[in-house]
């Protein structure tokens, strides 16, 4: 199983809030990948699920973010749905 953790492009290096989640999922055999939410190369269909985590730049781009969320919902299971 592969889960994408949706994040932002300029995530600070000190951000590690997802470490416990990542450890727990990995211990259960889940492959966890950080994926920048607005990366045009991201293939959301390849993931079993996407979990919105640190998409901190969404507020300045609300319409674009909501369109992205709807697109991802049509490709895979989106936690924190549109």
C-alpha cells in the first residue's frame, strides 16, 4: 500500500510533525511518500490514498487548492476531502 502525504513545496527542514505517523504506517507495511500538492508531475492515481498534511501555502491559492482536491478525490481516496 502507498499513501501520499500532501505537502507544500517550501516545507521548512525543521518540520517533523509527521514523524510518528510515518513510523506507525511504515511499521504496518505502508509506503509513505511526501508529495507536493501542486506538483504537475504527481500521479495521484498511483497512491491508495492521499492524506492532506502540510499544504501550508493553500490559503493564498484557495481556488487552485480546492480544484486540486476535487481532482485528487477523483483519482484516489482523499482524507480531508474537498
